[in-house]
C-alpha cells in the first residue's frame, strides 16, 4: 500500500536501456507512489527507449548519440509516446540538473557519463552512482563538487554499497559519506569472473562471448570484460579510496566465487562486518533509492543452507595483471586513474570487436600509462585532456600489438 504522506521523487535515469537501467526501473515500478520517472536516456537505442517511455511515461526522453531527427520524433508520437524527445549529449546534462530531478541514477557506461554525472553533483542532487568510470576519472575533483554543492552520493556498485552499509550509520546518514577512523581494512570481494580457474595458456585465445559469460551476474558487455580481467575490481579499489577516504594499502581484494558476500569492513577491535545477499543488482539499487529507509527490491531471499559453502582466495597477480595496474595508477594519483580508465575502455572495445587478444588488454593499458605522464586532476579540462591523450596512446599501442599478432 502506498504511503499518501510520502513526497514523490522525480527520477532521472541516465543509461535507462542498460542492465542497471532495467534493474532500476524494476525497483521503481514496485513503488509507484514514491517515484515519478522524470527523464530516461539512451545513447542510440531508439526502439528500446521508446518501449520504456510507453511504459514509464517520463517527461523527457534523451537519445544522446543521435542528432536531431524529425522522423524519429514523429515515430515516437505516432506510437503514443507523450515524452519530449531530446537529442545530443548536452541534453544529458540538462535532464541531470533539472530542478524536477530529485534523484539521479548515473548508469551510463564509461567516460561518457562524467559530464552529466558532474552536472548532477553541481546541482546538488541525490546521486546514485553506478558509473564508476566517472568517479575514477575525475577523482578528488568530482568529490569536491559533491561536497561544495551539497549533493548526496550513494554507491550502487554492490561492493561499495555493501561497505557503505557496513560503516557506522550515523556517519553515513549525516553526509552520505562515512567516517572511517576506526576502520582497519576494507575488503572488496570479487567473483574472479569466468576465467578464475581457466588454464593460463588458454587466455590468449578466449573470445568476447566467453569473457562476457559471467558466472554470477548478468551485466553489460564492457563491465563483463572488466570483471573477467579484474580491471573492474581495480576501478573499484580506486572508487573505494575516493568514497571512503581509506588509504590504498588498507583496501584489499578477496576472491569469493559465489558473490554472496558483497564486501567486508574490519574495525580496529578485530570485528568484521559484511553485507550479504543473492547476486542481484536490485538489492543495492533499492537500498540507495530508499535510503535511509529499506524498501522491497524484488530479490529472492538468501538461502544460506541451500548455498552450503562460501569460499575465499587471494587474487593471482599473474592471472589478473590489470589489478596491479589499477593499484599503480592509484598510487601515482593525479590524472593516472583517468589514463588507466581511458586506456582500458579502448582496449576492451578493441577486444569486443575482435581486433585485440584478451591478454593484450593489460599490455595496452601499461603502455598507455607509461606514455602519458600524470598531472594534477584539478579541473574537468585537465581530466578530459588526459582521457584524450590516453586514448591516442592506447590506440597506438593496440595497433602495434595487433600488427605483431597478425
Ligand atoms: N551491470 C551491472 O550489474 C553493474 C554493476 C555495478 C556497476 N555497474 C556500472 O554501471 C554502469 C552501466 O553498466 P551496465 O552494465 O548497465 O551497462 P550497459 O548495459 O552496457 O548499458 C549502458 C547504458 O549507457 C548508455 N550509453 C552507452 N554509451 C553511451 C554514451 N557514449 N553516451 C551516453 N550513454 C551511453 C547505453 O545506451 P544504448 O542502449 O543506447 O547504447 C545504455 O543505456 C557502468 O559504469 C558499470 O560499470 C554495472
């Protein structure tokens, strides 16, 4: 039953046609009085966006990767869509910062999400962050914008959402960020992906479809490859450093193949607090949408007796070189994480298109990091310049490696 005293919150969902977008709309549809879908965005998936508009009737629909298209506008209207259709990347910032948007779900994949997510931070929104690449790129600069404009940042990555839940609630509720003085260690769990125990010599021949066949999570293709290489965990280590202000040496990665424990926080007294659930992104999404209340996510209740056993192991540095590269970029600081992220995006795209071997992904990133000197990441321009430079260096490195492989 809907609480009639509750204020309905306007939701802008960046990346509505993606995997996080679908999970978010599923949770939102379970709470009709609580949320009103204000804007939905996609890059080029016009048909998928139209279907979502017919179901959720947002005020705005954005196709950020397409130019103004009158025929498409007519097609939306003829199909019965009453949303106003906007085109181009600038419209993302518009719907993120609009006064009618109370909650901004940042679920675009990759660096393209930075500008609208930052626009939401600058407009002081309640910011639900799935798009980890935006935070990794812009780092302290992004966090400063959150603080200075009074935005509330709630992590959607299941690991960071778990850490957030394991940190002291009074600190978490007061600012959306938490005090960590008594924290000895944060342990981010990782499934190890589809190649956790594959013979190392097979890795140079694995295909994009094999890399995207994650054992526990159904996700977009880019993050699936990142999970296979464990660059996803590397990006998450950087994200945790920024969100929780714990030094890199106190953030550890633990392989936990079942993806039931989403992360753990150890305190100085030796207590370890963990958050558990079935691997279903609707759990962290519902937590952040409802926070500080708890709302139904639709996830199946956890049955530990049926699961029987949980296992843990340390990551193998030889199998997962991307993790070491991420720690190195974090230690270097400044624009190094932006370079790491951009080079990874280039390498993963080349792998997904069948142009680069899986094992060349870390080589491309390492070369881009070596060729792109880090500078202070103190403005959007500096970060975007580092991103562009790293993409050029990574494309050159990839071309060279492809030539060698031919
Ligand atoms: N999936 C998960 O379980 C999961 C878990 C934790 C964190 N995350 C993070 O959440 C983000 C989204 O992941 P996902 O798995 O949902 O990705 P996804 O399924 O690939 O969806 C990506 C979404 O972003 C849009 N998009 C793609 N390129 C864009 C661009 N250049 N400009 C604007 N929009 C663009 C896509 O629109 P089109 O459909 O038009 O291409 C789509 O709506 C990523 O940062 C990922 O790391 C995901």
